[in-house]
């Protein structure tokens, strides 16, 4: 009985380690997104940390237009990064999870 629990605990630690490794790796996965006319370009990690923003000088005269561009482009980039993040984290968690009958939450 106790052997099962100890085995399960070490598997949970292993799963946690895989999740941490995946988080670190996602810091190196870069997501690029451009506005439709390429006037704004953003780069962020799959962990949703902004790394770079490039703005066409023509947008610098109109703050409202620039804000709209930034909001649209950043939201698209965050959405893309979130999909990558969630997929990778689910795989890491599923790989490391011990097989507990009735506890399969990844079906």
C-alpha cells in the first residue's frame, strides 16, 4: 500500500519537473505577430512576455491609431502564444501524471 503512494509521489515530482522544464523552454519559443499592413510588429515568448515591438514611424503622429494597432496586434500575439503554451503544458502534465484510476482529466 505505502509503496504505491511513494511511487505516485515520485511520479508527481517528475510531472512537476517536466512542467517546470516546459515553462523554461517556452521562454525561448518566440511568437511573432504583425498588423495586417505590417506597420506594427510584436514578438513575445510562448510564456507571454513581450520581447520586442516595432512601430512604423507613420503611426507616431496619431496616438489613437497607434493604440488601436498595438491592442489588435498584441491581442493576436497573446492568443497565439497562449495556444502554444496551453498545448505544451498539457503535454508536459499528461506525460508526467501517474495513472490513477478514475483521475484521467486529459481525455
